[in-house]
C-alpha cells in the first residue's frame, strides 16, 4: 500500500525588519505588569500576543481590554480567545482601570474590548462608564475607544458611547473589501464599518477624531489597501494605521506575504495624499501603537509617520 507523507506547512521565516527586542529589566515593563495584575485588568497587548509589548510596557503604556477575555466572534487573524462569555460586565472594572491609568501616569488611554454580541447593548454602556471613570480620575487625560461594531444596535450604541465624550473613536476596518467576509465572518461588514466611522462624527456633537486600522499580509494587494484608505477618507476618517499581519497559530489564516518597509513607505505616501491627518504605517504598527503620538500628529497636522 502506498503511503504519502503528511504535508508540513512551514510558517514563513520572519524577515529582519520584523525582529523585536525582548523586554529589558531597566524599563517600566515590570511595573505595568504588576499594576495590570493587581487591578485584575485584561490587556490586548497580552491577549493578542502583540509583538510590541516589550517596547510599549517598557515605556509605561498598555491598551486595556474591557468586557472580559472571551470574544463572541472568531476572526481568522485574531488570537483573542473566542467562545461564549460567562460573565456580565464587571461594574467595578471602569474604576480599577482608571486607578491603574492614574498610577501609570498616562496622558492618553486606549480602551478596547472583545465583541459581546451576547449583551443587549453589545457593551456600549460599559465603554461609556469607562470613559467617564477615566475623565473623572484623570481630567487632563485623552481617551481613545477602539470599539466593536455593535451588531444590530449600532445607532443606539454610538449615541451611548459618544455621550461619554471620548477624544478618539476608533473602529478597525481590518482588511480590504474583497477579503472582509472571509477573514471576519458573515456578521461583520466592510460597509457597516465605514458607516459606523462616518456616523460617529455625525452623532458626536463635538470634534471627535476618528481612526481605523488595516492589517496587511492577508492576501490583499497594495492597490486594494489604497482603495480601503480612500473609502475611509471618504467617510471622514482622520487617522489610519497599517501594519503587518502575524499568524498567531497554525489554526489562523496564513501569512500571505511580508510587506517590505519600502511598500509601507509607499502606502504612507498614498495615505498622506488622500488627506489623512495622520498615517502610521510600518511592519510593527498596530492600532494602538504609540496612540498618543498618532493623536498629536493628527491634531498638529504632522501627517505621515514612519515606524
Ligand atoms: S501596540 Fe498596542 S496592543 Fe501592542 S503592546 Fe503596544 S499598546 Fe499593547
């Protein structure tokens, strides 16, 4: 009987520009880790296995993930645990988060969440409570919310969230139109993501910055990335981030290509030409990477920044 060898799919080796430094002892990494544990908080830095954790935590920053550690979606590129969440929102989480942010001395706080399609308001009230707790504890601090799509209750959820007056409303479109359903599943929609970003500005009643992120290396072309940037600008988005996809496990979508730093430079130029207030594009750029700088760049008109 003829037997065939199993096909072993090798993950492509990381090119030199994707190398990251390990956390070093003489930074604030240990302090941030301890605060996160003490306040029983979840960070997307750890949950998504972000490659920048050494750098960001070393600088004393982190991105908080509210509403638990279990996501009701299962996007093909995301490492966050998916399943059926056990617990309702923890009413004390906003206060603990604000306490941690104060102890860290943050001037800009990024808050994101898992998708909570099991909650009637999809977690909108918890986002608003978190913004209010942060603004009460740190009146000079700016708050950036990176939200899910609030499936089915979009308009009401936007009103609740923006009533708490976050400084930046961030919703990641993640990938180009052609790959959107394949990567994000049937519940997500490219057009709905665009609508949410445009509608956020309309319902805010104050000059909120809007922001979105694109992952590259999932099978898109650079022209499709430019098309997505054009769609985002067409919906009034101020800040865009573009970064390389990293396959979190063999069960996730494979890496299609390593995007060269020169391509990121080209994408940045295209974004700048489209009129974004800030374009952060680079192999290790993530939506929350140096978020305070992204905000300042947009507000000061600095434009594109290379990383
Ligand atoms: S880029 Fe964002 S998610 Fe990654 S470590 Fe930095 S703050 Fe955390």
